[in-house]
C-alpha cells in the first residue's frame, strides 16, 4: 500500500495551514515529521482523514493511486489507514472492548473473539496496562498516559497498512515513552505497517530507527533526510529551518 499526499493545501476557516505539502509513504517504511508548534503537523494528520474542520482547497490524498477525498473517514480506515489521536476523545458508556471488537469486525468479520481477547491482554501486558481497563468506557477516566497506550493497543490489534501517529510521546514520562516506542517498533515490523510519526521532540526517536525524517515549518516540508536531521534539531533547534522557510516564501 502507498499513501501519497500531493501538493496539499488545507485551510482552517479562512487561514491556510498546509501550503503545498507533498509526501509519499510506503507500507513498511517509517517516516518522521518534526517541527515547531503551529507548523501544521496535526492539521496534516486530520486532513488526511477528512476532519470536517479542515478544508482541502487543492491537491490530493491518494491510496494506491486512487483519491480518497470523496470517502468518509470510516471508509478511509477500511482501506487500511489508521490515525492515533494526539488527544483521544473519552466516550462514557462505550466499553473499550466493544469499541475495539466492532472496529476489528468491520473489516475482519471472521475474527475470533477469544483470539481478540488474548491479543488485547498480551498487548496490554506489554504496555504495562492493567487488564481491568478493557472493562472501562473508552478512554473515560484514563490518564494521559493510559490514553496514549490505549491508542497504541488499538494500532497493534487493528494492524492497519499505514498509520499516522500524532505525538504518541506527548504526556508520557521517560519510562512510558520507551515502552510505547518499543510497541510501535514491534507492531510495525511484525505487521509491515507504514508509519508516519509526528513529534516535536527527539526523545521517542532515540528508541526508533526511522528511514526518513522531514522538518515541517509553516505548513510545508522544508527539508527531508535521514536521522542526521534529528541530531541537528537536538543541537540547534528549529531556528535554521524557520529561517529557510521564510526565505522560500
């Protein structure tokens, strides 16, 4: 599976947030987008999934060469796309297990419920989560860290083809970041998932091995390369990239 983002322009209200961004992600690859606050990273993730608060004014999003702009969010998910939310919604009354069971059955109707339960328990254990959480409402009463781990558990169980992970490290302590990174690495390799990981900081990346790193400023990618870009951000921050973005406007 290949996800292509071609010359994408996205508005929030009357303001353009994404300004001609292009990116190609193949199944099995790991890409990272880094950038300062307000650069449009989360807007990009939401636009790819058809969030109604963001309007694509030009450009396209394609899966295996076909545009998905006319598809609803659940239809995009059934193609094999997955979005891990930066701030997951809490839904009182919807049990986590029921939610995950319905999501899995929507494209894998032959799934065995006992097998699903065992997979959830095994993954929860790896993430250091108490099994009791699967009896609770979806994200309701979860701490910030539990919400992030809940999203990664969904990634592991649903096994999409390409996943966009929007700041999976935010709100986590050092130990939890290491655990979450390990789970992302494991599921991406075992299930050959393409990953686009969005983050401000390099902490989680010290536990990962991305092939591609992109720096995003003012709604566009201003530089792409390998892990050397992570070291540049660590040493000098984003100032030089912001200056570069201003020169090419």
